[in-house]
C-alpha cells in the first residue's frame, strides 16, 4: 500500500514551482496503520500563499483517500504561518449530504 501512496503523492504538483511534492521532498512523515494514513508535510516557504497551502493539503488528502485500502487520512502542515487553520480546514469531518 505504501508504494501506491507514494505514487499518488508523486502526482501532486506544487502550483508555484510546477514540480511534484515528492520531487521537492516536502513530505516529512508518512505513517500507515490498518488503512489509516497520516502525513506531515512542509511547504517551500513558511509564508507560501495560504490558497496554495490549502490546495496542496487538500490534494494530499484526496490523493491518500483515492488509494485502494486507505480508510482514513490525516494531513498535517508544519512550519507555515497559517498551519493551524489549514490543518483544521483540511481535516474537518465531511458533512453529510
């Protein structure tokens, strides 16, 4: 499963640099336990525009959840001036339809 996760993460492109977040080595920690995945990551700059920070965090979560066998995902941005707000937004529970 971890190789499928790495492959999915490799498809996420930093919108400012046009390069994969894996190529840029932005993933700090990847943990997989019984289908639950946790990822800690950083951005190329602590003052990266918030819209890009949220987009990358959201893209990471969507990529994780698209991998067969992944039952849940938690994404944590570290070292950004709005990390707390981004983490709260990207990890909030889905609203029922």
